[in-house]
C-alpha cells in the first residue's frame, strides 16, 4: 500500500462518477468529493462505501508475553481472516487486551513488557526489524474501551488527527473528502455533518466512540482492533456501533474483545476463547466459527463460559 494520502480513501468508482467529479481528478488519480464548504450539506452527493484495497488477514503465531517476569500469555496462535470479525472472549485477566495490543505493537510501550512469537499481516511480520513501528500502527488501528476524542478539538480535526501522526499530507479538498468518507463509514456523518466545527467533546458517548472509529479509519487501516468498544455505552449506542461494524467489515478486518456474549454472537464470524488457569498464563482453549463456538463447543470450559456458568 502506498503512503500517499491519495490512496487513503478509495476514489469514486469510474462508473459512478459524474463529469464534474471526473474533472476534479488530480495528477495522482485521486478524486476528491466536493468540499463541504462548496455546497449546502443537504445537496452533498452520497459517498460510496466500497473497498479500496484487498482485505488483509492477520495471523498470530505462538505469541508469548511477559510483564517483567510475569508471563501473561503462552504460545497463542490465531488466524484472523480477512474481511471477517473475530471476537476474543474470556474471563478478566486472561490476556485478551495484552494479545490485542501485541497485534499493533502497543505492548512494547510498557517498559517491562516483552514478547515472543510473530504477527503476520498478509504474511509479513509486523515485528520484522525492517518494518517501522509507525507502519504497524497505521495498518492496524485501535479503538479503546473509553471513547478518547480530543475534547476541545473540532469534530473535523478529530477525524484527521491521525494524518499528522503518520506523516501524511493532504490538501483541503482531500481532507474534506476524508472527513466525510470516514464519518460515513463510522455511521456518524448524518448526525454531525452540520456541526463539523463543533468540539468533539460535545458529542454523546456513543457518538464520541464512532468519532474515534472515524479517526482510526481516516488513516485507512487494514485491520481495526476494538477493545470492549461498547462497554461504556448504552444499549442504543451499542446497537449503532454493532451495525456500523457490520458495514465496516466490508472495508477492514476487525478484531474485537468483548465480555458480552450476545454481542460476540451478533457481530463476529470467528471467535477465540481465552483462559488463564490459576496463576498460569493465558492461552486459547478453543477457537473457530462463532456459530460452532456457541452452538456446539468442543471443550466443556468453552461451553460453561459461553453459557454464563463462570467468569
Ligand atoms: N501494564 C501492565 N503491567 C503489568 N502487568 C499487566 C499490565 N497490563 C496487564 N497486566 C497483567 O497481564 C494480565 C493480562 O491482563 P489483560 O489486561 O491483558 O487481561 P484482559 O483479559 O484484557 O482482562 P479484562 O477482561 O479485565 O480487560 C493480567 O494478569 C494483568 O494484571
Ligand atoms: Mg482487557
């Protein structure tokens, strides 16, 4: 994938372009949507949600993790297929968040943390010495449990905040397009299109979480990691985010940690059950199709967990 912002957001497909948009194609082939300031919001054309790039798979091989001498994961291997939602479930403290943070190199931010194993993004190890840390963070975005927009920053600037961090430069038109495209994908555009200059902190919790999803999408990740993204939200906002995920998986591979078994069943196609027996590091007991994991699990511990018998 190119670093160029022009590939960050997919252009409007040729067949759906009007003459005026075709004329706006710049040298790099990027087709920006009209600036939001060019038209009244109601007349903005619909932004198509089509994948720009082939979907990517993520594969963890024999991941072992430590905080100091404390081993918290033991040889965890898991394939997270392209274009699918993989749910990570398991009791508190079994290493789900640690595993998720290893998938985009955030684990190494903790001074005492270390790990063994490999994480392959479409077959390429994100921990390879030749790969930059920023590449992994750009390709593999993360949404946290608590929505964390920059509260005083405008909705518009929140969405594009990641561009600077990843060293991407964009024109005003490109940014306008990116903001609309990312907010549309995150299911928030219609609610905020008339107040893009209002502070992000003024949105509801559910809207803030979708703003954070839009911010992650703006740098066009191949994978989106979500660590209990709905646990701080009310049921309505949760439902909106779940519906958004259904649309998003057409563009990005998703890995979600959730304690909500109904949510895991609703949103995921693949599921992995993590467990840490007393004093032991976390490992995967069972993984596979979500339907099978919930309907006919092989391991009795999975059966007990998905049926709410422990944890
Ligand atoms: N920064 C840290 N420093 C030291 N130990 C840590 C750190 N973060 C997590 N741990 C330990 O690693 C183990 C796994 O924690 P982790 O947060 O990955 O679990 P989890 O499955 O996400 O739990 P929860 O469901 O409660 O979020 C725990 O024993 C925890 O205490
Ligand atoms: Mg956690």
